[in-house]
């Protein structure tokens, strides 16, 4: 079979690699870390910086198509590869999602609501805020933030000045903090022919800005779920996106649906598809990259996904036996050597005939596996 390239060696790249290898492809991972989760299982691992042109040229020469698992690959890296081989998503699609201000302006240009926000580039921008944002607000660094890192809640204007200093006066976005009714996300696949195949809407719970659990089906109203799918599809079309991507949404207490951010890659809230859908988000990523038709995205079973962060490890090994002896629980570990607080080490999916049963077993099990 053909050889596929993956920029980035994290867990998303690892699950792509597994899916591609299962389907008969070879995978070459490019990542600067020699112990990266994807690099250690790939057919070949090119250990180099994302800006290393000789390494990129080698990757392009060896691969019939290249994709990414990480939105912070420099867009110039994808542009370089696009001159030499097939690359999806495109450098321009990626560029629209790398900076929170650019991303929110792009979302609004599609006619989709975002939270009220103001770009903060210098302290003058804070002087001139006026009444554009009401408090509490959140100052977020514009680039490279993930898992809630690079975010400071601000209760008043003076806190915004302090937070901007704490961010090293790097470009930020100041967002109004919304009273959330719920958070949902749409993971979808879009093909080279423009055909869109959405997965069922995921309902997400975040703790300290990090995804904790995903439940499917969502209990959000059916019409709201339909709207979210339409909005995510519009964004995918606006990006001329090819591959698997996700859009995170807030649902406000007033019932408004607001786009939070775009992930130009498979998404943590789509990990439930590994066990609960006929096709996983990673198989879909392979299919889109290779110009194959999308797989059937239908839900097979209600499911709850729980993230396993480094915190769970404590001083000893977590009680994996409590997961592995459960017939309806599927454990996925990412092969990371070092457990750190807040670091995503793995996840598990709980399947049950009813969503409420899956939720109950998931929370019981999560409590039980925490290390002593
Ligand atoms: P990810 O790992 O999803 O990329 P991130 O660091 O980009 O995370 P966000 O998605 O911006 O962070 O925020 C993380 C979480 O913090 C959100 O899912 C939500 O729970 C909360 N949050 C962020 N912004 C707001 C807001 N404006 N109003 C209310 N809650 C918010
Ligand atoms: Mg993000
Ligand atoms: Mg997010």
C-alpha cells in the first residue's frame, strides 16, 4: 500500500497511525521528540523540527499524502510540503485556526456567533475597551494555548492589565465569560469532493479547562444539535477543509449556540467513536486523506468517554484491573512514559444500552481507579 505522512507525534497522531496501519498503509511520523507516542509505533520516524526543510523534503518524497494532528505546525511548513506532495488540511485552512483572533473573525465571517471578544495587542487596547466586554472576562493568549493553558479569568479592568503583563504582553484575546448551560462539539469528516459526514453530536464536561468526559447521545435538544452540525459544516466549507475536524460550541443559559473554537484535526471529544461508531474519527481521517469515501459514522451504542490525566497516576500505578475486568469498558493508553498533572495519558470508553447506565458506570469506575 501507499505511505502516509503525519506531522506531529502525539496521541492523535498515534491513533491515526494505528488506523492507517490496520488499513494497510505505511506511516511516517515527523516529530522532534524521539519518544513521541506516534513516532514509536510508526513504520518510520523522522526526528526533526517542523521547520527543517531537508527533513520535510525527505518526508514529501517518501509519502503520497501528508496530514497533521497538531494545529500549531507552522502554516509555512504545510505550504512547503504542498509544493511537493498531497497535503490535507491545506496550509490556508490551518492558518485560519492558529490564532484565536483570526479564528473568531473567520467564524463570524461565516455568519456564526462567537463570544463577544476584543483583540488585545498592547495596553492601549485595554484603555479603549469601553463597554465592549462585561465582566467577568477571560484573557487568552492568541496562539499556542491548549487544555486551558494561557488563560486568566479577569473580574475587572485592572485584572486585565495584570493578566496581560502576566502573559508577557503577547497578543491576546479578551473574551466575555459566558454562563454555560452545556458544551457540545461536532466532529466531522469532509472529503476532497466536498461531501460532509458528521459524527453524532458530543456532549462535553470540562474540568479546569481540560476535557473530562464526553457523552453521546447528547441530551441537548434535537434542533440545537442540528444547528450545531449545520454550523460546523459551514465552517468546514469555508475552510475548504479536507480531513477530520471538530468545532467546539457553548450553549448559553439563554439557549444561544456559540462557536468556541475549531480543531483542524481529530478531537479529544471524538475519541468515543473508536468504540461506539461504525467508523472512528481516525479511520475517517485516513479515508479523507486518501480520497476514499467516508465510512459509516453511525452510533452503535450509547457511550461515555473519560480522559485519564497524569493526576490519576498519583504515587503508584492506577488500578487498571478495575477497567480491564469490565466487559463494557475499553481502555486506550497513549504510551507516554512520564505522567504529569494535567497531561493526557489515555482515555476509556464505557458502552451501555442506556446513556444513564454508561454515565453511572463511568463515574463509579473513574473514582475506583484513582491510585491510592
Ligand atoms: P482545547 O484543549 O480545547 O484546545 P483551549 O486551551 O483552547 O482548550 P478553550 O477551549 O478556549 O481552551 O477553553 C477551555 C474551556 O474553558 C472551555 O471548554 C470552557 O469550558 C471554558 N471556557 C473558555 N472560554 C470560555 C468563555 N468565554 N466562557 C465560558 N467558559 C469558557
Ligand atoms: Mg483550543
Ligand atoms: Mg477548547
